[in-house]
């Protein structure tokens, strides 16, 4: 009797256990199986129904017509794989009076479990007149194998009330319940029972306890059990390796694997290496996972499909395409392509490496084309800018009867948003919300939609989504709250952003950084210090990302000097500027045309190793180009081993800006040969180069080439063409282009046409362009000056006097020229007739002395 152990299990009595999610009703204390298990049984019956006759013929059953015994029945039941034949044997043993024998009943349980007839298992168990420990063990194993942990716990508690003596082999089975239902406390109670009845020293019990504690997250207790074991086997060591990896302690797991052979003279086996490789991969140690796989193979152990399925994501995250291809070859040679996990892992590898053509080949040739593979392909096309193909697959899912789950919708919505197709993203969100509750947007969906509203400054729709979040109770979600704060900040509604921030009870560093950056972007410079103090009061110290947000806000609002000052302050503090800080302040140097500070930022990037980043290099080239140091710009560009489009665009723009027209055209042709796909920035730069080179035919060739690369000409592209035609005297064609282009001309394009008229003396067309200019900018004196220059160049002095008189009557003055110099990290700005400089008197005194000396020398 073991009823004295009743208090040791603090679990509800069998009748009060909660109904598990997979059951529908109870029969004699055991629940009916779920529809999932019923379908599984139906499939098994269908597959095995045709085997009944052959099973009977092949099985040695002479006793069916003669005398029988328990051993004969056990032998037949062990070999039985057909439910119908099993039913016949069951009926035969009942007829012969063997139904009450525990040994035969246990074999019946195992036979029905093997055939997937779980209702029959329950029926046999419930009708057993007597049950022993072996029967309970077999029955509990059946329940656990089918995921019925609650029922297993129910029957284990029932076992404790039976007049059955517990032995060591029941504990490994009972401890499995803890991982699926009972948890840590139940495991500790079972540990106590094992200790009380004296089976704790048994190696199987110790191994099961290590496994249980590892799965329940108590690695310390697992280690204590391991250390106290008087005898260990390879399973003991593997259990500790698995426990460490399950709790993220992968390097401790590596230590146990290395100690196996040193302490107990065990050689790590397939299970050891499999657990370690899986642990490295699952915990983000991708390099180590791949390296351990190679070590495993070096020891003569070949990985199976499960190990390879865990390593493929590591290759994908590292974008190790060559290693991925090597694994692909190994997988093909060993026949693992039938595994959907392997196939989806390969698709994900090619997706992350941007090789969507190969991903599609694997998808079409090997994939079972389930929801996972479809979603992976959709995400890949979206990430690689092939949004049209992603939409085709998204629509194909519906046509093929696949369920478009929330992951499918989220992938498409975020794909549209990431590819700047904001209208399509919002339309798809509306389609999702109109599905009538079949699939409801989650925090990720709403976050993507709010980011789209932020990018498009669509405040009205953003408020509508905010209302939906409130209805669904998602406004307090950290991800949604952060997206709301960002959306309101982008739409310059800082008060609403503050309210959205207050709705999030548990804030993190990211949402605070978003809010601080929003204040800077909203030109609320005077309030930033108080916001930073509030952030500190909430337990968060400003980090480098906080200051990056503030600097970015300064640059966005044109406070470039303040941005550079803050960059200098960061260098002097404990917070060192990172690569993003450098990327933010380099444009500030470009806009201020501050050469010395630009060089300092470049030097800092070199010291920190940031210059190897192509985007930083492109920003450096752009900075030197805008500061007029083309020698340095070319040096940085030529030192680059591999180019991307951003780098090439930066160099092309610098060449165009400084009149290196032929060089710019040559670089563009090289880009096309190298396989670059030019974008609108590329074409704008090369058209500017054509203007400086005066190459009309080349400019027209490139302008016509834009459609081939799906680039729609903007107003700036048309302006370049009008400027090119005007400079070369083709004024009629220039005017026709202005009249025929699909958008309304602005003052810049009319100014380009007027400039050509001045050069080539076309008064009639020049007057037309001047009238358009003055209509658009009536208070801009430069327009009147250009018209006056037109009249002066063609000798129309009467009209010239009228223009000058009009400027005088309307009190329009030419904008004074401006220049500046840098001296000791200070910029001095000078304008014509300006006396605002703090040392103006000294400057003009020196200027007067120089003027006097020049006059004296001239005399």
C-alpha cells in the first residue's frame, strides 16, 4: 500500500482535473479523444484495413483452433499491426478466458496503441479487473505519446491510491508529465517520492530527473542531481548537454560534452552533437552551430535531417550562401529533400541571401507548397523588392485553397510599406479588416499600418487605426504604442504622441528614444532636456540611439551647427558615436560645406572602422563632392573594392555637380556594363552630366532609357532635359517639352528656358518664360534681373530701363552675394555691404587700407 504518499502529490483529485484542450467528454474517468486523434485513427484504419487477411495468413496462429497460453497471445499481439486482426485476437482471448490476465491485457494495450486505436486502449484499461505497475506504465506511455498530459497526471495520481508497489521504472514515465502539464512543483514532489522509496540512486531515475529539471528551467537542480549520481552513463551526460542548451547555456553544454571523455571515458555520440548543434542554432550562435557541424562530420558522424534543418537557418541568418549550397548538395545526396523542414529551410536560405530565382526553383520542385513555404516566398520577394511576384503568390494561395493566415497578410502589408507602396499597403489593410473577423489584425499588422501612415503623413487614417487599437485593447501594447508615438511625431502632433506614450504602462528604451527623436523632429528643442529628465525618472538612461535621434532631428530641421556640436559633445563623453551617428552628421557637414569638420568626421569613421561600410563611404564621397574636394572624393571612391548603387550615385552626382560631364557619362556606361539597375537619382545625375558636357544626343538617349528600368521621369529630370536643350540652342524643342510634360512646370524649369533664351538671344520666347517666372515668384528679384539681362544682351535698352524702373518701384533688390571662411573651427559668414560681423570695423579698416594701396600702385 502506498496511500501514505497521498499528501506528496499536491494535484487536484481525478474528478476535478480541468478538461484538457484535446478532449470532448469523459468515459469512466478517461476522456474521449479529440477530432485530431480520431482523424489519425481513421487514417491508420484506412491504411491497414486491407492488411487484415494478409496479416492473418502471415501470423503464426495455430492456437486459434486449439489450446492457447499467455505467451502465445503476447507473441501474436506483439506482431499485430492491423486493428481488425487485433480485434479478432482480442475476441479470441476473451472467449478463452484470458481477458483478466494482467500480462495479456498489457500486451493488448500496447497493440491498440500501436494501431492508433486509442479509444480501445482506454476501454481495455478501464475494464481490467486488476492492474499492475507494468500495465500502468504501458498505459501512461500511450497517453504521453499522444500528448494527453492531463489525463496521464490523472491516472498517475490514481496509481498512488492503488495497492501497487512503486518501482524505479515508473518514474521516468511520470516525470515526462512535468514537461507537458505538471511543471516544476510536480517534478519536485516526484523527486521527493523517489527519494523516500529509495529508487533515487537508479541511473534511469536520475537521468529522468535531469531531463525534467532541464525542461522546467531549473538548470541548478539538474546539475545537483547530476553531481550526486553515483553512476552515470552516456544518457546522463547527454541529458545535461540538452538541459544546458534548453536554458540558453550553450557554452556550458559544450563544456559537458568535452568533459564526457575526460571524466567518465564516454565518447560524445550522435545525440550529444545533435543537442549541441541545435542549442547553438536556437540561441543565435550561428557561427558556432556551423563550426560544430563540421566537427561532428570530422569525427565520422553524419548529420540527419533534423540537424541540417537547424543549421540551415543559421546559414540563412549569416547569409553564408556557399555553405548553404554545400549543405544543399549533401541533402540531395542523402535523400533528405522529402523533409518539409529541410525544403523550407533552403527556401529561407535563398530568400535571405537574395537569390529568389533559386528559392523559387526549390519551392516549385520540392516544396509541398504549404502555408509556411508560401509565406517564406512572399516575404523573400517583398524583401528583395519584387513586390509584384509576392502579390502573385499571395493570390495563388487563395486559388490553390491554401489558408492565407495572418502571417501572409502581414508579409504583404509590410512588404508594400517597405517598398514605399503605401497606398497598396493601406488598401490591403482595409481588405483584411473587411474579412468579417475571420482574421483580425494583430499588433504587427497595426504597427506596419501605422508606420505607413507616418511615412505618408496620413494623420486622419492614423487616428482611425488608433481608435481600432483602443477598441481591441491594443493601445497599451508596447509595439503598437511605439508605432503610434512615431506616427504622431511624424505628423507633428506632439501632444497626441505624448498621450499615446502615456497609454503604454511598461515602456522600454526604444519607445522613449522614439519619443525624444519625435520632439527633436517637431522642432521642440527647448523641451528636450525636460523629456530626457522624465526618461531618466522612468529608469532609462539616454543611450547612443537617444542622441542619434536628437541629432537626426537637428539635421532634419536645418540645425546643422547644433548637430555637429552634439557630435563633438558625444565624443567627449562616455557615449561614443556609432556608425549611425556618423551617417547622420556627414550630411550636416555637406550642407554647411564645412571641409575641416567633414575631414574630422571622416577621420573618426576611419579610426572606428566605419569607413568599410559602403553607405558611410557613399556619404563621405558626397560630403567631399559638395565641399568641392573632388580629389578626395575620387580617392575614397577608387579605394572601394565593391560598389553598390548608392556609392556609384554619390560619385556620379559629385562629377555632375562640378562639371565633369564626360567623366560622369563614362561612369554611367560602366555602371550599365557592370549590371547596375539605375534609379531616379542615377538618371538625374547622368542627365546633369550631359548638360555640362553639352551632349544633347547622349542626354536624349539616357532620357529614353529610363522606361527600360521602370523609372518614371520627375520634374527634375524634365528640368535637366530642358536645360540641356536650351543651352545648346534648341529652344523650340525645349519649349515643346515644357508644354507637353505631364506635370505643371515650376520656376526652375522656366528659369532654365529663360537662361537659354538669354544665351541665344530669343527675346520672344524669353519674355514668355519671364512672365511665367514672375507669375510664380512675383517677389523674386532674380527673375527681373534675368529679364533685364535678356534685354541687355539683345540691345533692347528701352525695355531694360522699364524693368529696372519696375524693380525700383516695387522695391526689389538683388540678393547680396555671400561667402564664408573657416578659422579655428569657427565659420565666418560675409555678405555684400554687411556690417553685422562682430569684427566688422577691423575688416573694413583693412579693406580700406588694401584699396588705398591698390590705387597707389595703379597710379
